[in-house]
C-alpha cells in the first residue's frame, strides 16, 4: 500500500515538474517586450510544434522572424498561416518582408491583389506606393497616394508624398495644386520647404 502511494506521489511530482518547464505564449510576449526576439521565437516554435495547423502560431512566428530580419523564413511562415486560414495580417506580413528584401515588383503585385478585396486599406495602399516609388514609377506611386488622400484627406504627410511623386512624374499642375493645400494646412512640412523655390 505504501509503495503504491509513493509511486503515485512521484508520478504527480514528475508531472508538476514537467509542467513547470513549459513556456506559455505569455512568456513569448514578455520576451518580445524585452526585445529578446530570439527567445520569443524559440518559445513560439515550441508551442507551435504542439499544433502545426494553428494559423495564429504561424502568424506570430512570421512576425518574430521578421523582427529578427529573417525575411525569407518569415515569408514561409506567413504563407503557411495564410494557407491554413486566409488572413489579411499574413498577407501584409508577406508584403513587409518583400519590401525589406527589396522585391518591389513582388510587393506591389501582392499589394494590388490585396487591394482587390480591401480597396480602402490605406496601409496596403501606402506599401504599394512605396514599392512603385522605389521602382521610380512616380505616376504609379502618386495614384496610390491619391487613393489614400481620398480616404483620409487630412493626412498631410501623405499629401506631401503625393506632391513629391506628382512632381517627379512631371504632373506639375496637380503637384502645385496639392502643394498649395499642403502649404495652407501644414506649412512646416519638409515638402513645403523643399518645393518652396519651385512653387513659391
């Protein structure tokens, strides 16, 4: 009888000890907050190993890989998450990685696909604009920025980008029009100062 009780106690204690060693998703968040992204990722990979079909685990792994500059690995994780469950967050993560890798065409192409479903998404519009700008397609970039202005007309930083890209695309008339508005509402804008000699 005593032997049975001792065995049961030992089993319970070993179970408790095993439980103590397991990290939780909260531990991953805490490690991220402390900027220990390597540890945060390690914890998430351990957790994800228990459920490889959890889209959120893959999404978070992608995010932590992105923070560590492991962009190609992050793309794989984001893609896996998006395959499990169609996700705007996962697709945005892929675009971020493509931009970080300088894959301007890929980033813009994916952004355009996303915009078919979310045409009012100013974050994706901004990323598409940046990709176009980096390819020196200033007219294309201006069109994305104009779409954002239609959604949020008081975003003067975006209007500044619009002025710059309109001018670079040689659409001087529209660049001047938006410059006048920018100067009126946000005279301290760097774009206002930069274009003061051109537009006065």
